[in-house]
């Protein structure tokens, strides 16, 4: 790409990304810390992707999603997943009218821009399958009527890693539909002190909306035009193929590698990562920063790795260290 074209792309991205700083400021008025989670939620918003958020209770996972929706003029719905949930509770059902003798569809809470699937692993397989159609096809079928979902449409699902009683493990096919899997950790001591002081009195006012749905869709088109050098493409392919064809000790630790969907997700997320930093091109650092969140739910470890307490995140770090950076 010519230097002047790259400069023009940088200028365009910086101009179009002007909403990012006010949006982050509004979110940070409510959320303390959680910079990585907020960044990944914005990446998903810019990439038309879904996010699986994993963390112990009390880490503001639900609050972060609510705050994002409130700051973006988007319709928000929260669905509490439970073992007795039915697909109709998610997608809707048909209501019989005695007056007309006809059935009319009543669409469920999945018809929103941002859907929070709280504790998604508590729902049985039928409900997870109904959610899968909405996530992948961007449409929902109720009775004999199929309706497209509004754009943008994001499923942001949470799950609790420490409480497994009464839960249903998400199948790999559904996990692969999530663009990112984000692990939310505890705040630092200073961040928790800030939380203590901020939340001890009156709760902070909800954020003011700073961006409309149309502006988000326009920003997506800008993200899709960010330049990716062929060497960056090769780097992404090398990373993905390193999980499918592991070398050395990794060969005994990785059972299945990442799918082609991971390759596409890594490129798209890297573009959004560059956009949030005001750049019109993808750097190797963009790929390295986002790769763990794209790969951690797509790489399956062997029994040998589990027996030796080698986590998937450790395997991904080894892959990143082995693959040559352009």
C-alpha cells in the first residue's frame, strides 16, 4: 500500500473513530477498571461478533454489558438462563386469538440489538440451539414465520466457571460461534478501593447515549476497509495452522486446533483493534493482543495437557512465542 494512501487511511480512521473516546468515558463513569473487557465488547460491536464472558460472580460482567447498551442508543434485553427455560421463552411463540381463530406470532426477548444471555451454560440443549440460530443466521423462526433480527445484533453471554452444578456444557459448535471468549479477573487493590468509594454512596448516573445504531454500522464499513498487509495475513495463518499442526511438545498437548472461522475472526478483530487505536492498518501487535481471546475457546487440549495442568491459555502463549512475527 502506498505511503500517501496509508496516510489517508489513517486520517479517515482517526476521523471516524472520534466517537470512541466519549463512548469509553461514558462507560468508565460506571465501570471501574475492566479495560480489556470494555475493549473486547467494543471490538465485537465493530465486527458484528458475539462474546462469551467468563468470570466469577460479582465482577460487573452484567453491569458492563448494560452500560455499553445504555451508551449506544441500542435496544437491550437481558435473559436469565435457567434449567427450565424453553426455546419459546427466548424466541417467542404463537398466540391463538379466539376472536379471529388465527395464530399470531409474539416475538421474544432475542429481538433486540444487544442480548445479554446471563449464565448461558445453565440452559438445556434445545434453548442453546435456538440461540445458535439467532447468532449464526441473524434470524428467528416462530411457527411458520421467519423474521430477520435488527442490526446491529450482538449476543453477549456470561458463564460462571466455579459453579458447575445444574449447568450444561456448551458444545464446541456453539462455542465456535462466539467471536471472542474473554476471561474477567479480579480488580487490583486500587481499583477495588475506587469501587468501594464510588458505590458506597448513591450509585452513579447511567451513561448518556453517544452513538446511534446507524453510526455503528457505518463504523463497521470503515473497520472492514482497514489495510491488512500480506505479511500480516501470513502471520495469522501461521498462528492458526500452528494450533492444527502443533510442533514439539505442543503436539502432545493440542487435540484439535482452531477452525477457519478463527482465521476470519482474528483478521476482523485485529482490524477493529487497530481502529480503536486510530490506525488505518493492522500491526503484528494487534494480532498478538487479540489472539488469546479468539483462540482460547477454539483450541482443545488433550488429556495429557489436562493431567499436567497445562491450560489452553498456556498453549496459546507457547504458540505465540513459537510463530515468527513479521
